[in-house]
């Protein structure tokens, strides 16, 4: 009788080609051995699909942008530079303090002095008006005297408004003028900061009362 040969699924299969089948190619590590080579539970994590960043290096050339890379900074007020905070050729960011100037601009100093003087005179008139108001009500002082004081106060207020505008024309911001009014001190120092390219902020130049 003819016998049909049944195909052996393992025919031609090399059992030694599988890792772990041959004890000579297998290495079993103890728990201490795995720790010694860094195979800790924290190191051995389940593979997960996630995003990653890849960095590449490309050749490039840094060039200056006209009107952007180099910006000339000037001060509208004369003075003596007392501190320089930036080095020549240094790249600076917007708002970086560049240098400090002690003001010697006579017109600005005089304008501030006149402004402070008018503020003081206005304070005196206000106090006198309050004092006369009570006396006028009691009849101890004629009402005309109070009216004269109020008229003098209004004139000083008008002068003060004009002096405020004069300080603005000298380059001071509204906040800086208000600072003079509040502190009752002359601003003696100008701090110049790196300006923005597309716009200009009033804080790019700051005046301080410190010498």
C-alpha cells in the first residue's frame, strides 16, 4: 500500500534560531543585577504613543535688519551721563536700562522751579480761603476780601495749567508732571531705556528725583 507522507509543521525549522531556546545564548539577571545596570521599575515603562520633538541643524547666516537691528537713542534734554548700563555692541531687549543722565537743562530746571512755586502759592491761597470763609459767615470779615482771595486762586490755577503744559513740551509725561506735584521735588535724573521699534512708550525715558 502506498502511504501518503504527512507534512511536518516543524520540518526545516531551526530551533536554535529562537532566543531563549538555547541556554548558551540566554542570560538571566537577578533583581539586584537589573538594578545595577539601571533596569529599575521606573526605567522600564510601558511603550506609549506620544509626541516627540526632533532637532535638526541647518546652516544659517545672521544678518542685520535695516532700521531694526541698530536703533539710535537720543535724549531731548541736556545733561551729564552718570551711569552707563549697556556695553558697546551688546544686544539689548526692549525696556533695558541703557544709561542715566544728571540733568543740566536750564529751561527744564526753571520750568520745574516755577511749577513748584506756583503749587506752593496755590496751597497758601487755599488755606487762606478756608480761614476767611468761616470769618465771612460770622461777619467778622467783609465778603469782598474772600472774593479777592478766590480770584487770586483762580489766577494761580490758570498759571499752573500753563506751566503743566510747558513741562509736557519739555518732554515730561503726564505721570512725571504729577510726580513733581505730589512729591514737591525737582526731577534731577533722566533714565533712558531701550525703545520699541514700532511704537514709543512714555516710560522709555524716566525722570527721577534722585541725584
